[in-house]
C-alpha cells in the first residue's frame, strides 16, 4: 500500500502558474493508494466541469472527502474554498471533520478523520491535518486537540499525517550537519522566513510522547527536507503510525522527481506499507 501526503499549494507550481493538470500528473506518477492533500482549492470557481479534485479521484479510481478551512472569497488569489482532502482507492466507510483548538485561530484549523475498508475486510483509519505556520505555541495547542480525537483509536491501525509546519527534534542534528550551524544559530538565520523552525520544538514531541512512530525515521531514504522544493530547508510533512503498524513500514521518502520539484512548493512524502 502506498500512502502519500502532499501540500499542493492550491494547484500552483514553483513557476507560480496554477496548473491543476500538472498536480494531477505528479500524483499519478506516484501511483498512491491513498493521498492526503493540503491547500486544496475545491471547487475552482473559474473552472467549468469537474473540479481537479474530482478528476484526481476519477483517475485513481477512488473516492474523496474534502474539509474546507478557508471559505471561498477569503483569499483574493485563491478562486474558491481551500482546505484539506483525502483521496482513497479503498472504499470510504465514514468520515468526520474536527475543528482544532484554538478556535480563534485565523483560519481555524481542522482535522479530517477517514475510515477506509481494506480488501481483506480490515479497516484503516487516517487522520490528516494542516497546522498553523506562524506559531509553535498555536501548533502545540492544535496537536493536543488533534490527539484528543486520535487517542480513541490507540491500538487500532491508524495513521496521522499531513503538513505539521514544525520540526522533529530528532531532525535537528541533520540540520546542524547540513548547515554547519548549531540549532540556535540555524533558527536565528531562518526564523524570519521560516517561523516553522522553533528554538524549542513543542508540537511534534507531543505526538512522539503519545507513542506514534515516524515513518521517515523508521524507513526513510534520501534527503528528509520537504520544504521548499526551490530551497529545501525543513521537513514539515509527516506520516505518524500507531505502533501496531510499525512492522508494516517498508520505505519512506520525498518524491524527488522533476514533477515533484516543480508542481508545488512542498515535496510529496511517499510511504510504502505492507498491510
């Protein structure tokens, strides 16, 4: 089974051109069974006929669910509601949208919970989200809120994935080695452009302490940094697994192809499981 999480930057590539067909080609190239998407505009107000999200599901032979975060008209450069989505080749049995604390975040962030039926009759539960990019304090609050939902499924096969806009403490030595800078100096250098790099990571440790396994740390290959595709600086995109799924992880990597480098400002994260 191939799982992908991908921030698609509202169908816009690094050339600043909104080309949904290119995003669709990038997803098709990865051949995912399930793909979690962030910064999805659905529907596109200036496109007639099926939306790109509907087209993606059709090409995958899949179903999808969408949770808006920004209402249409909120952002002048975004032609339609924008939010998060999940597309699955496996039948979607149920889904729910959870609004995360703090409720006065602008915009309020949400998590999408989806239950799918696997071919052998088992169920797989997926939680996907896109956390605040400006404040680690807000991200930590949003993770606590998210964990109140995911805790119900501890011990059952489930994943928590998406764009968490924060760094994993175990990645810090990698950043230090790549840049030759101690972490405080690295943060000082990038903090104006990348507030996702906090001096003291707090959001991801909350997930780790709850017992979740990081797919990349288990089976990661290649460069871990998923943002930005133009200047890879940070790993912001994650797939966390309930411990019961730990033995199933076979491979995790960013999708580092020509399409993967241009179709969005994030690389897709691809995780292969054997379940």
